[in-house]
């Protein structure tokens, strides 16, 4: 008998770890029927989220002997899984994987194999959207620009040249995945693949060629024998067996083009993308949850958030025109990898609630019941007395009480309640029980200044040295290089017309100089100067205009209308004058029919003489120079950091156009991501240690109107329904001290002056891009700014708030079949980011608390439960406090009570 325990232990370990490795490495079949995807013979309800691997970093970096920074990929994937996702969806970016025809790149942020494996290791599936057109607000929609220059090519139509190159890339990616055993049938995580992308939105513009192209794309995809289903999104005529899927803010009314195909949703917009010069769009989580619940209520089985994590358009990857560097997208996980509350938490509870219904949802089609005007139920039966139900109120303004199965239920307008047993409500989309929000604690590190200590208070983080003052960057710490205006090398060339910019630069640079001479007849001299009107028309996207090497103006378009007219009264000398126009591209077009041939640059120049009419100089002799000299020298690179081309003098030149700046900084302590505050700059690009942070443009202010303090989630959402930060630059963060934090702050401020309302224009620096010691920052400023006010910041904490009522249902994960929800009761849950802990409880009241996060007050009925919450939560990453009168007391018998808590998480 003594010999049996080891055998039992080995058998148990084999079962456990064998199951684990089978989950990660056993082959499975993936098919579909009209109800769902079928994985290893089982229909599945799947929640998915888009996460584009190049928009953050995979790197693991060593900051010191004791501190290792975890890579972003696994952290974001972990949070996605914790949020209830089953699938990670990503595009594949042709232009960066094949930057030169026939030369492939799969390293760093573009290591596709590593990314797919990382998802697999987390136990999630992958939907690989190969395209190869991606849109995605990505430069040129993901197409490599060399493709544009193949003679005779036409994109996305029945063009043999294009189809040949597209086929080569599809084969390359599919074979790469096969070689690494990454398809589900090989034991990998890839359960779906996508060919093309949203072609149905533009197909009509391509005529018969478009229909033939789609047929070819489908046949080509199937021929690659991936052994997993292929999809085409927004493609109602997708040929069998390709699954056509829905993209949009709502897809509950979508029907596949064949009764044999499941109802799938590949893009549910969690927010919207940001453009320079626009206010920030966002989508209330109540509406997003409503759209998801309605989709599954009415027969949906696969739903994907676009985006679940948006990330950053590093370098020049942003599409166009004028797409911002931040691709945050108001996603459940923000640009820096932190969970966005309450969006992340509310959707997690939604996913858990739907998962409770999975066996019912895949068993049969729903039965619809009318509950009144704009009120309905969809019921999924296993047997006549075993069911799950969704109750919906799709009225945009009127709440309702409904009767279902002999019970009464309250349905707020524009909401869905989920009843996994046809009796108990465990989730309502409009009821955000946990009103969590965070206020970022920013530790400011001025350039070239070592911060000795720091103090974080309420809504403000103050950086102090041992002398108790905040240090600014000394001018002597900066070096600079001033660009030449106009032609700067002998590789310039001449043409007797205005050239289109993209075909001229081949996107090797954002910049193209247009230079010509203007002669004013000295015989007409009546003074030292002649005045005129200069009219310049451009296809986009922006331009600096110089007359006789002096800046006379700046013209620019916007995302929706990139072309612009520049008009300026100018003075010319008699004799010869120079006109230099620096035309700028801000991302190549990425969407629309024939977007690949959309042009950029100057197309008309007219000089209006105030006395003799207009003179068209568009066909004059023009000299062209591609790029800037600073780009040619490589001033953004580490190897040029100590070059003699950099100037350093006591007086730092500020507010000058076309100037490069260089400085070094010590990264703030910690392991979290960093932010570069560029609020003092105008427009340009930034690099840290030779890596492109992206384009910045704080000088472009959004319209002052169109934003609302609170956006009503009820009613149909569209991308510009809900806007914030009007009258501000893109990527702006305004720090405002809350009243409670202000009171705490006053006790600490002795000899320090602090701006209690500070505007920051922030840009993401991945922590893995910095190292111990001095780090190199290079800015190329195009309009004019003050680099001495630039700073580097990091987030050191966030404030959590919860306000839960006795009438609220318990947490979705606490529900058990055949149990009575009322016997379980609601609770307050607080959860910090991994590696953080609850450092303090700033408010805790049970009774009838009033206000919202940051302004809670006890109200008319109150029990101070601060000590109870502190015992349950302090020092922990997360905690829960049940709403129990036994534990919390009963300050107002017979009245409905709630518990409100404010807590501070700290790294």
C-alpha cells in the first residue's frame, strides 16, 4: 500500500499538466453551422477583442539589477482574458512585413509568430485577419508603397499584377503560420482567418471588376487549406463557404447571406479613432454593453470589440490623413495598458453573464415574445421548463416595468437584462454597479534633472528634489540644429510643373520642398517692394510657405477635407525672389474606393498682382528636394547624439520653425509606461533613444463646440455623438484637483508653487525603450515651441470609486444555477492593477450617500464604515465588501441603502 501514493500523484499530475499542454498543443477541428463556430465538435459562444501587435511592444527590458519591466503583450493579453475574452483578433500589416519587395521583416513589434504564440500561451484563440488590406487608420491601409509603383497595377480589383502580389503575401503568411504549427488543426490558437476587409463598403465603385475580384479572393483563400474557416467582413456577397460578418455599432439585425452560416460580428466599435484638430470621441459603456447583449439576444454567437486595446501609432505608422499618434480608441484597455473603468469591468460582468447562458444560446434558435411597445424578450430553451432569457427595452427615452413568466421586472430605457434561468436578473446593461474611475497620478521628471524624492497627493503628483522645488530644464541642457529653407543638397531635381507629392517622395519622408523664383520687373519700380496675393492650392496635408527665406504662413487641412487653399498678402523685392513651399504629408490615405491613388502636395500656385491681375506660376520651373537635411543626416539616431552638427549655447532658440532639439533625461522610477508631455511644442515628430514616438501637433486645436458634460447613452450611437476635450489639442490630459484632494494638498504645500489645473499633451514612451542612466530625446519642431517645458511622466496610482445599492444584483460570477439571487446579495469590489495595492480608503459610507466619485458626501442617512472597509482592503490588490446590515449596521431601517467607497491604488 505504501507504493500507491506516488503512482496516484503521478497520475494526478499527468491529468492536470497533460490537460494544460493539450489545451496549448492538441489539434482541434474548427467548423461552423448556422448557430455557431464548432470547435472540436462543440458549438461556442465567443467574445473577441482586437489588439494590433505593432501598436505596443513585446519587449522585456532590464532597468536595473532589481527591476525587470514585464512586456506589454502578455500583460494586455492577460487583462483581456480576465475581462472575459476568448479570442484575440489582429490584422497583419503587409507594408511593414514586406517593406521592400521580396524582403520580409518579422522582428520586434512585428514578430507575428511571437505574438500568436503569446496569445496561445495565455489560453486564448486567435482570429488572424490577413487581408492584406487592413484599413485600421494605418499608413496606406497596410499596403506597401512599392506595390503602387509596379507598372500597370490597380489595387483591389481584377488586376493580374495586384492579384499576383496579394497571393504571394497570403501564401507567405499562411505558410509561416503552418511552419510554426499555429493553426488549430496543428495544435495552435488560430481558429479563424480573414481575407480582404470591408470591401463591400466600396465594391460598387469597382464595377464588374470588384465582383470578380471578391470571387477570386475567396477561391484563393480556400485554396490555401488553412483548415479553419475564412471570413469576409462587411461583404454581403461573400461566396460560400466564406462566412460574411458584420461591422458596425449595432449588429443585432444582421443576417448572414446563407442559412448555413453563423451570425458573427467582427467589428463592434468600442469608441472611435482620434484625428489631429478634432475633439476626442468616446462611447458610453452602457450603450456598448446594450449592443453586445442585443446581438446575443437575437442569435449572435461571435462578437469582437474594435478595439479592446488600441495602443499607439509609433513613428510614421499612422494612416491618413491627419490620424493622431494615439490609437486609444476609448477601448476597455487604454493606450498605456491600464484597464479603463468602468468600461472594462462592466463588459467583464456582461461576458460572464452571457457565458452563464452559453449552453442555452448554442442549443436552439431564440423564441421572441413581445412585452409591449419597444419591449421584447428572446428566450432560449433546452426543454420546456429550462431556459435562459434576454429582456430588452429598446426605447431611447422611456423606462418600463414588464411582466415575464409571472414576475415583474424593471427595464431602464435602452437596456437589456440577462436571466440565465429565465427568472433571476444577474446583469442589466444600463446598470453600471461599480462606478470605478481613475485619476492618474503623474510623477513629473524635468529633462536632465535627477528627481530625488516624490510625493503623491490626491489628484496631483509633485516631483521634488531635496531642496523642495520643482526644477525646469535649463537652456544649456538642450542642443539644436536649424534646418535650411529650400534646396539643401545636389540631389535636388527640376521640373517645369508641380509634381504630386506621394509619387515624388515615395513616402520616404513626410516632406517635399517646392522651390521657384519670382521675378518682379524693375522697370515698374515705384518703391522698394511690390505687394501681391499668393494663392497656393494643395491636395494636402499641410505646408509652410517662405518668401525670400522668411516664413510667411502655414496652411493645413483636416482628416475629412485634407486639401486646403493658402492665401496670403506678401511683399516681393524688385528683381529676383525665391518662393519655398515645404509640403507635408501626415499619413497616407487608408480608406475609401481607389484610396491608393489619392494624391498629396501642391497643385496650383497663383500670384495676384494688385495692379496687373493674376499670374499662374504653376508651370514655372520648380526645383524639388525630398526630405529635410536633418533627416538625411540622421539626427534622430543615437549615433548622431554627440555629433558636432548640434549647437549648444546659453540662449535656447524657441518658437522657431524647422528646428531640431536634443536633450537627455533620466526616466522616472518604476516599471510602468511613460508619457512625454509636449504641450509646449507646436507640430513635429519625437524620438527616444532612436525610436519614433510618433507625430505630435499640440498647436492644432479642436473646435470649441460639440462636447457635452454628460453624453446620454440612450439612443443610436454614432462616432461623433459623444465628444470631449473641445477647444483643446489632440492627446490632451487636463489635471484637475478634486475638492477632497485639494484639502489634502494644502497641508503639504509649503514652499512649492503648483498649477492646480495643468494641461498636458501626452505621447506614449514604452518603458522598454528607456534604460538606466541618460536617455536621448530628439524633437523635430516644424512650427515653433519651447522644449524647455517638455517633461516625462509616469502613472503611479489611480483612484477607484464604487457605489452599490442593496437593490443591485450580485456579481455575475457569483450566480449559480438553481440558486436564488436574492439570497446572495450585492457587494462592493475594488481591484487595483497587478503589482499595485490599495494604499488608502478616502471615503466609505453606508446609508444614503450622495454625489459621485471625488465628491461623495454622507447624505441624510449615514454610517461611517471607513474602519470596516480599511480592514478588508488596505494593502491588498483587491477586496470585496458585502452589503450586509449585520456587518455594516442599519442607519435608516426600512429605507433602501447603498455603500459608497473611494480608494487609492498605488504602485
